[in-house]
């Protein structure tokens, strides 16, 4: 529907339709009819059309005012026909059979245009009517109005391949996750084998700490998010060769206590502990030269959670500082995700047998909501990091980071 404020008689109206599966159709009208119907809504036909003056209500109902030449005008006058009625006409039907000389309906095949429409980013002259039905799509196919069924099949295949984030409602709370780690301090206190369930954990730890020193050669203060028993902070201390102020953040009090003890023993006296969730911690702005996050970010949940975490991290880094991640990741496509999951399962079974494999997969399913490495690299750029780096990836685990300008 168009009201007086939106009405511009000199411009064609563009109405968009979707099948809800990534396929979009566009109906371009001529100069609009000036007839007003029902509370000053203007006819959605064009100048010179024959037949009813018409518009569609927000609920999809077809509202019409018969043309002078329409015999119904004498005994019906203005009328409304709801969807489902035998006389209901869709905009596509009207464009094809009544206003064909004034309208052109085509399929949109440009990938960037489709992405824009899927986001709901409509231009001022565009309006979205409603999803097309299967019957309407078939009618367009028979009329030869669909440019490429191959495109449609490609879109469907793409949708089938895409890894989709699962519902978070059944995931463990932070309290439950904390309780599990409270009872696992001794295992995580081993620098080499403390994270045996993580493929290539020692290599990833070595890579992120060496990369941190290369990109941020002057390190005065470091934040370790989800520090556990302090393994990554200790590795950075060893690689850097000098002490630095250490901020340890974790949900587990026993883990924080052990991390503080071990970091002190490594010659770092300036230690600050944060018993907090990253999302709640009031960390000082632009205070850290390096931020580490090892096997912790997979506890973030929805997109807003991830974006807020990365924005917070870049805000606490000093210019020239760097942020380094080792973590569980998923893949962008389901076939590859399943492949990597199978390989990881074989790795776990080799470590501790079938029962150990099942145990690890069960707590991942309960607790974790990882995202693709590519998702995280893109997000790092979007929140403002000048450079991102992929250091290592093996199966479901990756080591990567970013540098703040």
C-alpha cells in the first residue's frame, strides 16, 4: 500500500517477492495510478490500466474498487477479498494477466543483490509483498519467467551444505561449566599434556606465544582469558624471556589460585586475578600489550555474544597490541564438519578408547558452541583489527590471532 507521503507519481514501483529459499522475483511497475481507495491508500496499478483499482493490505487481503467498465461496480462497489478466497488475486497474477503491458516480472540472479534482499535491505522504491507459493513459482516456470532453475538448485545445494548453529537453550550454564573445571585443576597444570584432548595443543601454544612476541615485541602487561592453571601465560613468559605484569581471568577459583602460584614461581610478581566471566569483567581500557584466549571462546553463544567479546578485547588492547586464540572450531559446510569430527573422534579413541571419545563428545555437545575459524577471522576484522593471522589448523582445532593498529 502507498500513502500520500510515500507516493511519487513519476517513479515506477518495485515490488519484491521471495520463495523463502533464496530465490527472489522483482515486479517493476510503470508510473503509478493516482486513484485513491480505502483511507487514501493509492491503487497499486499503473496509469492507464484496465480493470480494478487495487491495493494489498498488511494481512495480504486484496482490496479493490471496480473500474467504471467493470459490471461489478454497480452491485459491489468497494470490496475486500482475503487470501484463500476463490476470487483472490495475487500481485503476480495481476501483473501477468491484467497489467502485462505495464509491468515486468523477472528473477533476480545477481548474488550481491540476493544477499542484500536476504538481509532485508530494501531501497526506498522497493517493497516486499510476501513469499511466493509453490504454485506461483510453477506458474512462472511454465511462463518462462524464471531465468535459471540451475541458480535455484545451486542456492538449495548451498543451503544444504551450510553449517548451522544449534539452539543454545540446552547448553550448560557457566556455573555447571565452572564446577567441572574446579575439579580438574591437576590435569590442566601440566604444560605439555594438560590439554591432551586438544589436537596439537603444545604446538598451538608455542605458535601463539612466538607470534605474540614477534608482532608485539615490547610486552609489559598481558591478559589471559580463561587462564585455567596458567599454561599459556607460562609459555609466553618462557618465549619472551622477561617477566611482565600478568592478569589472569577465569571462572574457577581453584584454577586461578593454581595459575597465580605457578606464574609467581616463574618469576612474575605483578599478578592480578579476575574471578569473572569475560562478559562481566570491568577490564581497563587500552591496558594490555597481549591478550590470550586458549580453549575458552567456544563458550560464547549467539552472534551478539561473539561480537561483544571481540569488541571488548580490542578495547582493552593498547595500540600495537595483539590478540591470540587457540580453540575448538567448526567448519562452514556440513560434509567437511562431519569429516573433521570423524578425524577428531579417531584421535580421541587413540588416546583413551571408545568410552573416552564418547565422554569428550558428550561434554562438547553440552557445553560448547564453537564457530568456524573463518567466522572469527572475519569478525576480528569487522571489530577493527588491522591484520589477522592464521597460524595453524588441524582437524577441529586452530591457532590464529590479530593485531591492533
